[in-house]
């Protein structure tokens, strides 16, 4: 035994190698990483899976073996790399932050900063006591800060 994963004695000579089904999950991940809109990626994946299932069903109706059905359906569907290349070439399918990166580099940080004061309210909607405590502490800290500013202003004015 030479340690290889293929053992000639245990593999029938006429057995065919299994043809893998298209890796739709890898295509989905690749398109999302390329900046394609998640909405379009979901639609594309649904259409490709439905089309692949229809092809397999039509071929299976002809009485062809499962192995040959998968092979023919995969062949008819086409190369997923070519499909991905075609989708990525259409800029209108990309998220706006990928189409306009300069605006994205300015707008996204500003949106995040603007969302910071809102985040506790959104996150705390189901935790009212924590939200009340947070609001009370925020109000108290504002009063302390205002008191310190008033004391500094009075010491400067009267000083």
C-alpha cells in the first residue's frame, strides 16, 4: 500500500467518479465579497437553483442514471465562474458603496457616528429598565458637566 487515498483493489473498474453538484454557496459568497447587492445575490441564487433543479428533473424524466443526470445538468447550467464574471461586470448590480467608493468612505463613517446616539434605544427596546438607567446616568452626567462649566464661568467672571 502506497498510502494514497485511491485503492485499486476496493474500487470497481466500472464505477464512475461522482460528479459534484454546482457549489451555489461558494458562488453566493464570492458575489457578496465582490460587492454585489445582497438582494440581487439572493434572487440570482434562487433562479440558478430553480433552473438547475428543473434541468435535473427534465433529464431524470428521460430515465437517465442519477450520476449522468447530475453531470448533464451541471454541464447545461454552465460554468459558475463564467456566471460570476458576468454578474460582477454589471456595475449597476453592486451596492452603492462599491459603485461610489469615495462617497462610501465619507458617508458610512458619518452614518455610524449618527447612529451611535440611537443605538442604545434600538438595542434597549426590550430592556426598558436598562434604558431608564442609561437615560438617568446620561442626564446626571449632563447636569454635573453643566455645573462644572457654570463653576468655571463664575470663577473666571468673578475672579
